[in-house]
C-alpha cells in the first residue's frame, strides 16, 4: 500500500523509485505502541477478576496454545480457540491509543518508510488507524496478505523492493522476528528494548528504549547523513538506554 502523504517518493506512475536507496522498515506491535499496556487494558475489560491470569497466559504461551488456553478457561465467552482469535483481532485494536506525536519522529527519518508487521490484515490495519499513522508510510506490508512472515528473509526483501530500496534498517522489538531475521536478510537493525536486557546472540546495530529516541541516536552515529547521501551505514553496536 502506498500512503497518500509520502506517495511522491514512488513517482506518479506508482513505479518504484530508483534503487541504491536506504529505507526504514518499522514494526507495529510493541514498537509504535506499548502492546503490553494495550493487552492489559483489554484483559481488564474482558474479565476484571481474572485479568492477571490472562496477562500471564499471554506472556507464557505463544499462538495457538494461547488461544486454546483462553478458550478453555473462559468457555462461557468463547466456544473454541477460533472464536477467541476472532474476538481478539476485533477488540484488541480498539484499546490502541492514538499517537500523533510519532508522526514527527517517523518523518525525521530520511528516505522511504515501510511498516512491516506479522499478523492478520484486519487487526494490524485497525491498530495502525487507531495510532493515526497510516499516512507516515510509503508502504504497508502485513504477513497475513503476503503469505510469509518475519523472520523469513523473503519478507524483508519484499519490503525493501516495495520501497525501491536495496539497503535499509529494521526497527522492532522482537529479538528473533525483527532483529535476527533482518540481520540474516542483510539489513541494519535497531532493537526497541523497552528497558530490557539483550537476551543473547549477535547484537543489533542500535538499541533504543523507545522509538522516540531513534532519530537522535541515528544522528549521533551518522546514520542520518549516510542515509541521505546513499553511503553505507556501518555495522556498529550502539546502545542508548
């Protein structure tokens, strides 16, 4: 999807701009908003007396085990795991807060921006609308409509191609899906840590506690200038915590 505000960077015909550009790929959940806070708000709304149990299940189990556990624990609300998943995809986005202040943060990154997210198309686009940031992106790529998801290197390559870029940086919170996946695909990486310690393995190039800190750190290490001049950004670990 090409955004209305930034579409001039892809040309009036819709064709991609020339290659040899540096682009930015931005994750959605727990990168552009605090997903844990959003989930906690939903859990409290669903069942105030057992919200802590829901939060613990979310932290401990991955899909589809999480869906099965919630359906089994709340049989009066959900007939099966599929019914719960449909509910979550519809209701969770309604708890995502508007974050118009991030438009300036994203706008300060030079070159094209792509949103790259795993998940269902309906739910992820609903979250992005709630944030009020759709127009900040030149391309919006969601695994549910691509048939491939992070950390598969193919999705990063497709995202860069959609931006007309051959180099770029993945910005995300997940050490495996965002950071390891992008690194394997040859991208620079920036980990949104939310104050966490790096869990181990090859470190990301940049570490920031919140995405709001990203432009200033990139300026400090020279990435803004190099991205503007098509120079290669060095692989160097910088931690701003």
